[in-house]
């Protein structure tokens, strides 16, 4: 398992749920953090939590459904003049559960794709060349195992598209020390997953951040959070590298 102590990580959707838990676990490993949310006020709590663990923190805000705001956020991160070695594209939206799915509005698709696919890829396209130039980097795109549910078509399709472009991008860095992967937390009781989900958010850790610590040069994989539930980070990384 590699050390990320002293390196910088950007986490989108860091104010709550799995994003917040990921920030805490990365901070425990000594990783400095750039935390994203829709508003800076939403980040006050998690910022205090991670800084109490002794790491440096910056906060940025952007509405990911707006490409101009995503671009401005990336410019703000560049202005910090710190090398971003890890990106966790955690933020996502599930628009609605359409019982009458034949009436699914176009906006379910456009909004879902903007936030769940296009914004993460804008972030990937921004940082991946920098990571390649630096000779090191890790990108984790959060996906979903949802399948055969036309009631959530916009969300499902946007995550399937994210899977495809992540695997495609992975071929460009295969065998290097820049690794891009997917993480599926499983159905968890978050604001997105809802109160009826079978899994606590904590069960997705350390699986959703395993991709930041693997060191085998393999990209395009998907790490299922529930596969590593209850494990130490070191054991989870060891298992991930053995099974891939």
C-alpha cells in the first residue's frame, strides 16, 4: 500500500455522506484535502473534522450541473498552486424514482448526465494530463451497481456512461503510476440512497478509496465498496491488488 502522506486530494461532494467519510479516512492517512460542495457553508463541519486530524485543507464551491461553475472551480484549484495527486469524483445526483417511467422527463437525463458524467469527466480531463506529467496520480470515479430499474433511467444511464469513459481513459495510462478506477459504494443510507437502503454509509469504506492506494499500474477497474466492508485499509488494498 502506497503512502499518500503530504499529498493533496480533491474530493467532490465532501460535505456529507460517503464524501465526508472518504475525507476523514484520507486525512487519517495524512493526505491534505481540497473539499468541494455546492456552497462553502456546507463544508464548515467536515473542514473542522479533518483539520483536527492535522492536515491542511482548502474548500471550493461549484454547482456541478453548470459547466461554467465547474470550470471556475478548476481554475480556483489551480490558483491554490498545490499539486493534486488524488481526485475522488464522489458527488452525484439521483433525480427521482419514476413509477410511471414512460413519462420520464428529458431533464432526468440532462441533469443526471451533467452532474454524474460530464462534470466528473471535465475534472478528469483537467487533472489527468497534470498527473501524467508528474508521473503519479490516482482518480476514483464513483459509480453505481444499479441495473434493470427503468424507474431510475437517467441516473442509471449516466453512471453507465461514466463507467465507459473511465475504462476508456484507463487505457491511456495502463502500466504507469497514474491509475484511474471506479468505486461502487453499494446501496447506502445517504441523502442519495435514501433511508431504506440496506447499508450504512460507513460500510462503503475503505472500499471506495482503495483505488487511491493501489500500486499495481492497473486502470479501469471497479472496486465494490461492500466487498471490503469492515476491513482495514491495508488489508483492503492487499485484497484489491490480489483480485485484480
